[in-house]
């Protein structure tokens, strides 16, 4: 069964500069519950990003000099959010960097099994594409994310062409077009996306994988950096390194100039957003792009570099005097003397809440694996069963209803329409009755609505500033829930969530 419990995040930030913003200071409240206590690691530490929302609630944070803190993404790959009811002190390293892809051919580790594998995105970022395989498909796959780099599309002669970098606040580069017949055959960069306000928050996009040669695979694309938001009721001090750097792609080489793959595109930088009563320090904020690997035996068949990320500082007293990498530009760095909302309200969502009285899981799988179904109905269940839905930020106008589709594993799909939404725009409910066939099924729910002018302007932050005309909530063929904002020009911006499987 399908939940459109949309958990998409969009954000970008990148910057450079020395800052001085001060005025009469009004204390900012991060909203931290303090449930996670003090973060004060004494050795290098990998933190598991909390399920399902990625939010840590600390009383204070202290990362000492010489200590590095990194993250293991959660199942929904949310950005990292640190809420602190006290101060945040970063003297060591805090990183949400994108991962590098593997070197391939004779440039690699002699284990050809890992050749072509992509770099993984940081938390809230997106993976690179897989390098082409000469024994299967020579084309490299595209990276992931809104600004994903395209894969190297063909082999010319015996050598593969490069993948494009992933874009974010700035455009990535296409694969190299220097000689060797790859003009028109390299991967193409994806579009820029996100807003300087990093609202909603999202990470960087992955680079495209390179095409293969006749002997060796192309290297995979670098992973897009993740995204991190730190909100402190007290002072944020960065004297160390806060890094959201894009992943590099691997090198490629062969025993001769013949038969080698190209190199993948690099991942984009990610997003850093800091909100506090005061922001200070002399450290480094880094959202630079990844760089492509070298095509050692065949110059010119290389991927493109990634796009840069975004940095945003929000504080009535911002005296940070450290380094911002890359150098400052309005597309990378922004500053506000007024702390904004930590969380973005307004993302429309649709979810299936119960099936025949059973509560749907918060993190559904949406698959047809008998061992991992989300809901199991007893054999005594009497059809039809009632399925309840909930929406947020969806207009209630007396006509909007949910279309529910039951997709059995071995039978024809069944579609019914729910009752009209009851409640208000902030929170509404509906229900539907349907007969569930025996065996495994996936429930899919969808609705769409036309927005008012005011709402279209409000939703424009999800669509790179363009006014939204329509919103669609549905599920894609992979079982992932999608919220799609359709602008007045017809451009679409889609955010993924989850689906629920049952039997």
C-alpha cells in the first residue's frame, strides 16, 4: 500500500567571505527538546542519522580539535539537523561530504569487481551513476538528484566517453569534449536547483558514470554532498571544518591506450545552513564541487567537474571571520540578520494512515517481498475493508478526493475513489472501501489539485522561485511516493517519499 508521506528536502547553500552583521540581539530558540543530551565525542565518530526525520535534539555540541564526526544516512536519506538548546562548538571536523567513486582498470586496486561503482551521496545528497560495463551496456548510467549529471553515452573506437558532473547552485561541466570522437557522446550536466534560503533543505546531485572501453569499465560518478542544518539557542562557533564537499570520480587507466573506460562526472557540493543567536569563529565552511578522475592512458575522455553548493547563515549577530570555500558569490553564500524557521511548513503530503484498522508504518517499504510486507491482514478479514487517508497543506473544497489503486501481484489492478476530504487545508482526512484480493498487493494513492495564486506563490520555493499552478501527489512505478509541483510554464519539480506494501 502506498503512503505519500512526503519527506522531501530541498536546500542549497555555498559561500565565502568574512561576515559582520550585528544589531540589537534577540535570542533565538532552536526548539531542541534536549532528548539526545550532550554531543562531546573524544574519538572519530560515525553518527546514525535518526529515523525518520534526521533530527538530533542536543543540549550542547562540542567537537574537539582532532576529532572528526561523519554520518550514516537513514533509510529515507534525510539531511542532518542538529538542534541545540545550548552552544555548538566545532573545533574539529563535521562532515556530510559526498563519496568518491572507485578507480578503474589498471588505475584501480586490481579488484575489477568494484570497478564502475558510484560514489555515494552524503546524508540528504544523491549517489553518482554507475560506470558502463563492456560486457553488458557500454553506456554509463546517469547520476541521481535534481541536478544529476548524465552518463557517458557511447564508446568511440575502443575508449569510453566521460560522464557529466552533478549541478546544484552552479552548473556542473559536461564530460570533456577534447578530441577522440567524444563530441556529442559525453554525458550532459543537469540543471541548477534550490534556493539561497536553503528552504526546503536538500543536498547535492551525483555525477554521471562514464562509458566503458572494450576491456575496462568506465568509472562511476562522484556522490553529491549531503546537507546539514545546525540551529542553536546559544552560540555557534566554527573554528574547525564544517564540510559539505562533492565526491570525486575515479581515475581510469589501461595497459595501453586501447580498451579503457572514461571517467565519471564529479558530485556537486552540498548545503550548510546555520541558525543561532550568534555565529562566530575563524574556521572553514566548505561546499566546493568534486573533481573528475584522470583518464591516464587517454587524455580527453574525462568527466566533468560538479557544481558548487550553498551556505546560509542566519543570526542577528554574525561575526564569522573564517574561510568560505569556494570564494564568495551570491549563488553560493547568503546571510540574514533575522533567523528564519528551522523547518519548512507547507509541503503538501498524502498518506495512508490505516488499513482495516491497522496503523500504517511511518517508514513503509512498498515492495512485494513476502518477508517484508508493511501490513498483513488476517485470513478472517471480511471484504470490503476501509482504508483511511490523511493530507496536509491540501485545499479542502468539497470536491477533492483520493484515488486508491490496489495492485495485486498476479491480478488486475482495482481503482476506487475515496470520500471527499474533510477538515481544513492544514489537516484533512478521507476514506475508501475496497475489496483486497488474496496474496500480495501494493496500495497506491494519488490526488491532484489546482492552487490559488497565493498558494502558488508560497509553493514557488519548491520550484526555483517560479509560481506553481498545480500539485500532484502520486506514486511512481518503483513504489516511491512523489509530490510534484507543476509551474505556470509547465516545468515540474518532484520530491520523493515512500510506499507501503501489504498482504
